[in-house]
C-alpha cells in the first residue's frame, strides 16, 4: 500500500533538491556575495530538524521557499559608482524612494528648520553643485537640501530620492564651501551606492526573504518595508543615535564623496581638515550625535583619504573650478 504522506514528502524533497541546485548556480552567477548564505537558510526549513508532519504543511513550506527564491532571483546586481564594487538589490528602488520621502517628512516634523541665511545659502550652493556631478549616477533624484536648527547635533544625511538634511551643529566643524562639500559628497555617495537598498537586502537575506514573502502573502507588494524600517536602515530611527551603515560602506562613501567633491571643483584635501576639526571639537566629549560616531576611526579614514588624494587632486585640477572659500561665523 502506498502512503500518500511518503509520496508527497519524497516528491517535495526531490523538487527541493532541484530547486536548491538550480537557484544556487543562478545566484552564484548573479552575485556571489549572497549565493552561499541564502540556500542554507531556505534549506534549513526542510532539514531533518524540521520534520514535516502533514502534506499541507509541507506544501505551504514549499510555496514559501519557492516564493522567497523567486524574489531573490528577480533581484538585480549593480555596480557601485567610483569604486566599481558589485552589489545586489533585492528591494524596489521605487519603494525605497517612496518610503525615504516619508521618512524625511518624519525628520522634518521633528526638527525646526534653520533660519540662518548664511548656512542655508551655503548648503544650497554646495549641494546644487554636487548634485550636478552625481546626476550621472543618480539621474532620477529630485535633490532638496534642508538645514535643521539643531546646534548640538553634528550630523548630516542623504536619502534615496535626493533628500539631504544638514543639522546646524555641523557648522562647528565645517568653515568653508570645500569643507561642507566633503560632508555632503560623502552623504550623497551613500545614495549613489544604494547603501540603504543593500542594507535592506542583507536584512531580508538573513531572514530568508521573510519580508517580501510576507508582503506577497498580504498583497502589500513591498511587505514590511515602511518609512520606519527605512529610517532604521539609515541610522535615523531613535533621536539619530541608531547605528548607521557599517564601516565598509562608510569607507566606500568616503571614496565616492572624495571624487564627487573633486569633480565638482572642491579641494579634496579639505576632507582631511574636516576630520581634524572634528577631533578638536569633540575631544574629551562623549557625544553620540557626531557625524562620525559610527564611521571608521579618524586615523584610518585619514590614511585612506591620503591614499586616494592624488587621484582626487587630478580630478580637481581637471574640473576647472576655482571656488573661493566661504566662512560661516
């Protein structure tokens, strides 16, 4: 007598083996950085440690696994500007922009806008020039540069879609257009590199595609991707003290930003001066609101910038700009 449960389970097991093999090969070809962890995550669902007791439960698990893999295989690889690194994006660019705009509105409601005309003019002037350089890497961005009245907060950020926020405390360490450009270019570098997309993708991968599968099952498209989730991914979820991008992404943003500011005609050597100003300003302080609180250590960053400086200086010379530093009192 043939046992239906045994037949269903054996058939599912054979199908899963083929699914695992095919998707692993495809994933490896698409982006090797994610190929190894994802198969093992889905395979665990069907391992001996998770026995299947009924055909319905087995079918449900197969559907979830296939859905997760289908979404993963639909993900796209992209090349990060300037550095050329290959990364994967498992989230919708449009949805990230949509939720980033909503997240920016949350920040905007929380902080008063600055009324300092000199600071506002400086941020607008520098931001607009950098945006022209970044256009080729972020062509769909609708750039907006806003100064928030937060004198104790040495911070700045940029979001997908082109929303950039500068907290007035940043002017404690930047005193010229060139120095401000180093900070804004770094933040724009995060957007150009799609670091928030990558971070969200990595979180989804670790969860076995759970966010997207849940979204499909609920008919909500992007699943659990909300403005709060995006705020957390940017490191802006709890009074701006949450941990932002990992240090490798921060170093990559330094690299991209250095080239952007140089191409825009701002002296890249001033990026090092900003780091030195930060050390002087925050010496002996335990502030969690520093623009560099979650970045690599200052000596490491300076060493990297000095290594990249000759290339950046060449781009600076070729830019044809001769900006005059503008002091902010």
